[in-house]
């Protein structure tokens, strides 16, 4: 007869027990929250996209000498400040925020599957705005031809980025969105907020479900797998609460609902595919075990110390799972620690914050 164990909890590591892994520790000493599936060495090309919080990943990678891929760099004639104003260097391509899995799927279908973006455009004070990324040009485009040329450039950048990258970090941000009632084309923002005109006959509010988000994420992953079979995908969920909600709920409970659904989708998709992983930046910032210490007084903005703690956790887990990464880091003399905190002190670009103006 084989030896029988009294129960399966005997012999489990410390991380399996709340008292030892969480309650008995200083919040800043809670560790081993992530067991990465794949390494992210410095030589790898990493692309980032998604909600506002995705910007922190790119900054942390650059501060440590990692190969963040900027597939749509700013023209040389622009200063750093001007480039930022025109949304260069924010994400790996000039899409602005991609808050939902549906929006990611849209961009990929236009870039890789030959689907044609709608001809719809928004106007404001004689300037033209792209409904896919209305905040990309501070004063809008001069005319429709300029808008379409810029859109063609970003689609080319998306293709080049994904076909040449090793790792894609996507930060899921929202479940709420606005769509065209007939075509189901999803807008980056509600028409009539930043530009354009809201028409209830044409525009509808959608709070996406678990089933729909999972379906869109799987479709996006399929496109990426066909475009670049070696690409690894790292999902995160933004810990930044909603600026505003159109759901009819209180913004606090609407935030809880949205983030819970996104976290569930991310976890399930990561469990289903070997080349997809989930990193718990959401838990590190929002969990009660951290006592809210990583939020600014507005209870929404994440302070630089919180961002730095998230990224330090990321690299610590990577180095523990793949010790050769840490050895190469020491030999290469890469930047560590303080430089990342300084980089993350700069405010992020967040399209959703335009909604504050309507409060």
C-alpha cells in the first residue's frame, strides 16, 4: 500500500497560508505573489499597450535597460515635451489608451486582417478627430486626409511592433464602452466628450460581460499567434478606479464590478494558454493587505512609491524564477531602484480623465 498523507495541506509552502504569508508580514514584505511562466531578459523586445497603468511598465523597463520597443517614434524636430503632448513614446504605438479587449481586437483586425476602419470622423472648431484615438493630436488634424495618413502610420507601426516583439504587455482597464448601434464599432471615448457629437439614435452604452470580453481577448490572441507564433503575452489589470461611470451604479461599485470581471477574464485566459501569463499589479495596489498606502489622497491616482513597488515585485519574481536573469543583470551593470521611482513620478497620459470635466 502507498503511504497516505493525512491531508493535502500538509507540506504546502508558506505562501499557501494567509497567516504566515500576509497577516504576519509588513505589507512591503509580502512576496512571491507571482510565479512567471516565461523569462523577460533584457535582450527581448517588449511592447506595451492598454490603460494608463501600462505606461509604468514601459518606463520601468527603460529605466533598467530593457528593450522596450517604440515602433512609432516621434519626429526628430519635436522636443521631449512636444513629443509627449502629441502622444509619442507613451505606448509602443500611437494608439492612445486601449481600454478594452474589444478595442484591442479592433486595432488588430485593422492591422492584420484587412478589415477597414469606418470612415467616421469627429469635428470640433474646424479640426478633425479620429474616433479610434481622439486625444492623439492636442488640436486635432487639419483635414481628413491628414487623419487617414496618421491612421495608416499607426497601423503600420502595430504590424511592425507585433511581428518583431518577444513580449506583449497588455493592461486591461475598462468594461464600459460606447459603440455605434449598427456597426458595433467601438469608440475610444463617448462621442461628444472630447470631440464629435453624441447621438442617442446612433450611439449606445455597453458594459461588457465576462463572456464578451473573454471572446474578444481570445480573438485578439488568435490574431497575434498567427502574426508572430513566438510572441509571449503578459496580462495585467489596471488598479486605477473609473473616472466616471454611465452604468447607473455608484462609481465605487461600478469600479469593483469592472475590475473583478477583467481580473477573472485575465486569470482564466492565462490559465488556458502556456504563452499567456498574468502579473498581479492590480492586487499589489488595491488589496486591503496594503492598507491603501499606494493611493494618493484622491483615492484614485497611484503614487510613484506604489508603482515602484509593483515593478520591483515584477523583477524580483522574474529573478527568482530565472536566476540567470539576475546574474546577467549584475554583469551588465544595469540601472536599478531609484531611477525607476524617478521615472514613474511623471504623470501618466490618461484619456479617460477627460470625463472629469463633466462632473
